[in-house]
């Protein structure tokens, strides 16, 4: 009898894809559409405008730098910056 779960038996490529989807879903819920600190110092890679909002969160261990979550107020594009 198999004792591994479907997740444990998945190929490395499938595990990576699942991880990316999980991370994407988490990121979408961490920064609301109208929250964050507004800035014109960050340029959106999608629409090239400088009308963004950002928040910072500690998503990794305490000795790692904080992750910056950015939201473009013009086109709605979201991305994160982790140093």
C-alpha cells in the first residue's frame, strides 16, 4: 500500500507550480486594493506609471529582510519585492 500523499508523490515541476500558485494566492490577499502607503517612487512594470501603493510584511524568518508588496493604482498590477 502507498503511504505517500498525492502531494508527496508529485513531480518536482508540479510541486513548484503548486508552490507558485499558493504564493500568488497569498500575495493577492495580503494587500487590499485601497490600502498601503502611496508613492510615486516605484514604477509599475506593466503600465509604466508611478502611481503605486505599498506595504511591507515579514514573510520569512526574522533575520531576513521584509518583503515589499506593491500595487499599481492605475492598472491594478501587483508584485512583490524581496531583497
